């Protein structure tokens, strides 16, 4: 079995964005034991990671707030 390392940098960058996005979620969200809450956390993590990738930055609490405002446009 041979390993193709061409995508390793992309994978590590993606994993880093997801980890930063998880850390950007409020602590009370991350510690919520309900399955539904954890599913929604992963949804938010995906949005934050994608947003950080498209914007060239890292996920922050400010980007969490801007996503909430843009999605929940009342």
C-alpha cells in the first residue's frame, strides 16, 4: 500500500480550520450534552470552517456572530 502525500497539506489546513471553529463556539454550546445540540454544533463548525476558508481567515467568535446574523435575518 502506498500513501499519496499530495493532499496532506490541504488535509492539515482543513483540520486546523475545523479545530479553530470548534474552539470559537461558546463553551455552553460545546458542553451541552444533548445529541441534537452536538449535531447543531457540528453544523456551525462546518459553516465557520467554510467561512474561514473562503475568507482566508480563521474562525472567531466574531465570525460566529456574523454567521448568526446573516442566517437569522429577521
